[in-house]
């Protein structure tokens, strides 16, 4: 409920724009235990095999699909995620891989859906959206394949930066007013920063 506050080390929302984590809250509310997040992480990582396999079927020889899929399943990144605490990036692979799959098959609507979900996982994925647009330009795709991902990435980066800046200004005001023992006059100084 308090996005910018935690009793231990500070909220993840203080440093990252990750609204995707809010979608996990109902599952955590049903069973509020770290095991819930670990289970969800395992589900998301397991589901990522489906788009990976689908991408391989379109890009490599049929005889290489199964061995390469096994390489993905047992890659250090995937295996390592099972031994680490849940982090927002571990929920990304299915969405990013599905966005790439729909990019390959030229299904613009589903590409945008999965790209949009991917963007909500972490703020720096705005660069991935921009690069999709650049890649579409290199492939000489229709203008919408170039313009929409680039604008989405730029808009997400701007939103992420502005929301962090607003939080930083609010915290600067709050901490300076707490140190001073009063908030009189401090609002005016922060307002004109």
C-alpha cells in the first residue's frame, strides 16, 4: 500500500518504475509468504520456454530446436534465478520473448500487448522498445512498426524519469522539514528548485 516506504531497506519503487509488481499483489495477498513470490517466479520462468521454443521453430533447423531449448532451460541466467530472491527482472522473460515472437510473425497487436507488459517490469526496458523500432527500420517494416515502439520507449523513459524526479523532490522536502523541525518556508524553497 505504501509504494515509497519499507521498514527494512526502502521500497523498490523508490529506485525503479516497476508497476508490474502491483499485478503480483493479489497472489501475495492470498498467501503472504516469500514462497508465493518464489513460486510465481518459477511459473513465469517456466512459461518463458513456450515463446523461446516458438521463436526457435521459425529461426533454426528443426533438428536444433529441442537442443537449443534445453540450453535455454539450463542456461546460467534461468538456473540462477531459481536460487536468487525474487527480483522484477525474473518475471520479464515470457513477456519479452512473446513480444519478440509476435514481432517475428508480424502480429502488431500482440506485439504491442507484450511489449507494453515488458515495459512495466522495469524502467530501463524503454531502450528495448526503442531498439525494436530501430530493428523494424533496418528490416524496412511498415512505419507503425518503427514509430510506435520508439515513441513508446521514449514516453516510458520520460514517465519513469519524471515520476522518480517527483518522488525525489517530495522526499527532499520531507527530509529537510523533518531536520528543521518545521515545514514553514521549506515548501517554497523546494518549489523553486
